[in-house]
């Protein structure tokens, strides 16, 4: 499987910075096809970023969506609109959506199904909080989050993102990442998926200084990067190291 290096800009960057960043990433990746790089900018920059990425193989993603196709949902964006803007991927179930905006498993499932229906690829984020980890509940939480949404028959991307590792500078040990990624792959296989079609990414404080240790793990198919994707040089460094470690 080729490595997946995905950047989630969250609610950051000016229009000018977004355009500059996209230019740099498109320049680093060029027409390479041995790696899948994606950027998920804020909605309002999707088209501007897409115009730049078109000259490269870098894909465009959205950070969120609404589950209906259209209608009276002030402030919301539908999957067909995202597709119109050039998106290939949509992030669903990010921990910030779950914990700050109170998205339930039921809402995440509706969004997941809407993304698929629009012909886009869902990136389903799962992961335990610090308290759940302390209570030894990591596997149970991750299992429940997968079972609540997945139903076989499609090929999503899974991003394991421990909530306590997001934006904190903390990361699990290599052994912990391997354990949980292997557990996720077993669950996916039990649900009828072929594991070589469902990439499992790690997310949470990925940066140039730890990417080698993370991406070199056999069970890690890629990374979802927040903070370190906001600066073109650190994201480029992550891409370059990933190619070196993972592409043979
Ligand atoms: P971070 O965010 O890399 O800033 O920890 C990761 C994410 O939320 O996807």
C-alpha cells in the first residue's frame, strides 16, 4: 500500500498563507504517484487550493460535511458541494467534532453514509480520550467507534487519533501504536473488509522529529497531520521522510 500523508489545516491560515502552502506542497509532490498526499483546508479556501493542486497529484479533502444533499440548513455544506469544489476525501468523526461540537455516533454515521453516497472517500477518525486510556478502555472505545459506523462493502480510510495526543506534543509508544493498529486491522477484517484496501493512519502530534519512528511501523499506512501541516517546510519534511521510509 502506498503511504497516505494527509494534512488537516483545521480553522487556520489566511487565504494568502493557504495559497502559498498549497504551492509548496504541490511543488514537493509534483506528479508522484507512489504516495497519496491530501490537504484539507477550511471550506472557504477549497477552490483556491484546488486550483493550485490541479498541477500535482496532491488531493483535496474537506474537514466536515452535512449529511443532507441540500435544504434549509443554514451554515452547512453538503457532500455534493464538496465534490463540486474538487474534493476527493471528507474527514468524519474528528475528535474536535465529537468533543467540541457534540457529534454523536448517529450523526457521524449519517455523515459517513452521505460521503460515500456522493462518491467521496470518508476518513473516519477514532480514538480514546486520556481518561479512557487510563481506565484501560482504548480497545473497547476504538472497537465501538468502528462498529457504530462501518458496515462493510466500501473502502474507507481509518485514522486512529488518540484524543490526548492531538495538539499536545504527546504520542503513544511505538508498541502502543502497533498494538492498536493491529487490533483495528483485525476488526476491519472481521467486518468483511480486505485490510489491504483500508489504510489505517495514525494522527496526533506527528511532526518531522517523530515521523520516522511512526511511519516505519508496519501497521501504520500513513499519517493525519494537524499542526505540522500548517507550515510548508515541516509538512514537506514529513512527506520526504515518509517516501524514504515507506516507498521501496
Ligand atoms: P495535531 O492534530 O497533528 O496537531 O496533533 C492531528 C489531528 O487533529 O488530526
